[in-house]
């Protein structure tokens, strides 16, 4: 009986560990209005090389959705994309990157006027897409990793969102993630260090 109990506990612990490691945050889908996907140029890389990442945002709703034209991984009130490289224990190996401050704060501006500025915001109709690319430096240790990306919405207040909704103008409501990509780092190699958005 004791052996059976120990065995059951072991199975439960393994199952819990599996959920902890492989569990994924909610993904972007039709309920979040935006279909968010990422892809890499390779699945296997050499040590200290650079990974080329492409992200695509598609309007999965029936209403127009506004997206900040200059999305990048620097945290911004206009919205941004947070990229993480997770090891097999689920630890993020990427340090904090940067932030892009704006003034006045988004909560204090005329939301209708802001979104009407086509030089800063893109209007995606149903099924339309926009994309961006960037380079990410890989860990200096061999192993299997998961690239995870979270799409963070603009920091409009609930009142601003209500005003936008009355004009049938929508933005992403809650953070959501793309399906993670598995990559392998192996062997030796070197590559120039770079980390910037390519438009």
C-alpha cells in the first residue's frame, strides 16, 4: 500500500512538473480580436548566434482593429511585444530590454484623435495583417529552448475604450501570446550582436 501511494505521488508530481514546464499563457485568437503568430528563420542555431524572428498580426474579428505602427519589444503605452527565451525549467533567459516613454501619458490624451493619426496607427480590417521582424541574441549554452512572445495592448483606460467602441474603433483588450516556437542551440559559433526591429 505504501509503495502504491508513493508511486501515485510520484506520478502526480511528474504530471504537475510537466504542466509547469509546458503550460502556455492564453493565446491570441478570435476572442482577443488579433491572431498573433511568430516564426524563426531556423530551428537549430550555433552558440552565440542571432535568431531572426518574424511576427504577424491578423485581424481575427469582424470589426476594424487599430494596431500601433511601430510595435517592438521596448515596453510602451502604445503596446509592445515581450519576447522570452525559456529553458526546460521555464526560466526566462532574456534580460529586460528597454522602454519607450511617451508624453503625455496615453490615459490623458484624446483617444479618437490619437487613433486617427495614420502615421502612428494601422487600421486592420477583417483578415488583414501587418508584420515586423527583429533579431534576438541566443543563449550561450547548448540546449533546447522555447521562444515565447506576448502581445501587450495599448494602455487606454476603460473610459477611453468605451468612447472608441461608440465610434466602432477597437484595440487589443488584454495581453495574449503567440504559439511558442521550439529552437535548439548546439555547437560553436559566433555572430555579430544585434537586437533591433526591421521594418
